């Protein structure tokens, strides 16, 4: 009986084990099937995701290619205009870029031991950036920190100023001026290197004779513009006898040679940047007037004057050439100071000059409009840094009067408002009417 009972128990256990094994196998099978389905799902998801990424990549590539094609087409159009359409563009001119010691000390950043002039331009940079080509006059040098930054009478300024000028949209700087040899030929040469690195074109000073003999051209909406630049002198600092090419002095034979070179290379427009005139005089002297006549008759279309540190008049002319034909001519005898820290009368007011120019289908150039933005180099009476800035005179006057009328907080004081009104009157009286 005991053996039978034990035998039955063993049979029951074996039956239970067999039943368990069947359940385990069934469970394992389901688990494996679920795992396979999961892995298949993951694989499908991965491949679908990769396919979508590939499609997006292709879309991005196509978009980039399309944009590149548009840019290339735009660039080609800029170089080769359609012969059956007029080409109209804006040329903007600013005055002397000066950098007194108070300016670079104001721009010094102690935390990084460098200089940042960008705050000076914040209020007016948009007025420059929107132009097609922007031209200024450099009245300092970038001879390097190791030479020591310096003030009048021999200027040497931080390189950062050049890069800040590029950021606001300056395309061309005339460098032949009375301060171009302040730090000798080495300083003149390094200034050119800095401007090259900042991607600012330059004209008037050179490192080699070969460079001097090249005409600076800029292509604007397909119009080929030649820039030439000359100075009355170099403050008594001799031009190196072994490097007479390094600076263009005002010499009619040299000017004629350069104009003829520009013409022979099919220049559509010739712009002469002249460093001339009498300091602090708000009218042109007889030498400027005579040279302007000479330049127009020789083939120059636009004359941009600098050096006097104050504004002088602008005028549009109808120039009659030797063959009896006529053309438009424009001269502003002096654009004043763009940035500075001078205190003589009219040295802190200036303009951003905008010329609207058209090259017509027949090749003739017309100077259609001249307007300007009156600006003022403001300096706070405070010991704080970054106290200097260029102000848009008319905008600040408008904002002040609007705030008064609406009983809103004032952004400038009444004293500054009154001063800006005075500066605006002076500018309009000196420069003359827009057209």
C-alpha cells in the first residue's frame, strides 16, 4: 500500500512537472515572439526615421543649392548688369574717422584688455548699413599696440576701430591724408595690413609701386566705380625717397594718369577722394575750387572732400566737356568729422551723405538725388566709460518733441535738445539744400 501511494505521488509530481514544462514552453514562445515583434518594430522605426532624415537632408541640400544659385545669379547680375535696364544705387559718404586719446580710452575694456568702439555707432549704424557702397576718410593709423597708442600730432589707434567700421558697413577708406605717415612707412604699411584683414578696401597709400599703379574698382549693381585719392601733404613728414609710391600727393600729372587708367579699364563712374582745404573753414578755398574744375574736366564724376574737420558746401553741376557734351558732376568740399573729440566750433557736427546714382541704358551716369542725415558727436559730462556716441540729430529732436507733446519721459535733456537744434541749423546753412 505504501509503495502504491508513493508511486501515485511520483506520478502526480511528474504530471505536474510536465504540465509546468508545457506552460513554460508556451510562455517562452510567446515571449520570444513578442521580442521578435519588438525588434522588428524597432528596426522598422529606425529605417523609417533614417529615410525621413535623408529626405530632410535632400530637401535642405536642394534648398541650399537653390539659395546658392540665387546668390550666384545675384552676384553675376551685380558684376554684369542687363544692358536693357537702368541700374540705380546709393553711394554713402562719411567724414574723417579720427581717434583722439580720449576716444580710445573711452573704448577700453578692462576685463578683456582690448577696445570696442561699437557703442559709438549704435544710433546711426542702420543708416549706413542700408547703403550699396560706403566711403570714408581715415585720419589715423593702425601701427600696432607695441608702438604705443597716441594722440595728436601723431596718431596711432587700436586695430579694433577698423573692425568696428567694417561692422557698420564701411566698404572703402581713403588713406592718403596728412596723418598717413605719422608712424612712418612701417605704420602706413601695417595700417594697410589691418584694413585688408578687416576686409575694407583702401585707396591713396600703398606698400609697393605695383599696388599704387592699380586702380581701385568696386562693382555696385553692375556699375564699375573707380576710386582715386590724393592729399595736399603729410604734415612735413618726408615721403621716403626710396618709396615715393607710398602716398598719393596732389599732383595733376599723377591724377591725370590715374583718371586715364580708370577710363581705359571702362570705369562707369570715377570718384575722387580729396584731402584738401583749410582747417576749420566752412567754405571752399580757391585751390579747392580750381582743383574741382580740373577734376571734372578730366573725367571725375564725384568729388568727396575731407581734412578741414568741419563741413563745407555741396553742389551739383552740369559739366560741359571739351567735345561739347555734358554730364552730371557732384562735389562736397568737406564732410567734416565723422568721429572725433575736438571742441572747436562745427567740429562735432557732420552728415551721412547719400547720393542716388543711375547708370542709364545708354551708359550715361546721372546723379539723381543728394540727401543727408545730420549727425553729432556727443560726449557725456561724466567719468563713466562709453560716454561718446554719434547721434542722429533729427531723430533725437523728433523723439524729444514727441515725448513733450505726449507727456512721456524724455530721452535727452532740454539743454542737449537746444544744442541739437543749433547744430542742425548750422549744418543746413553750411552744406546747402538737398536735391
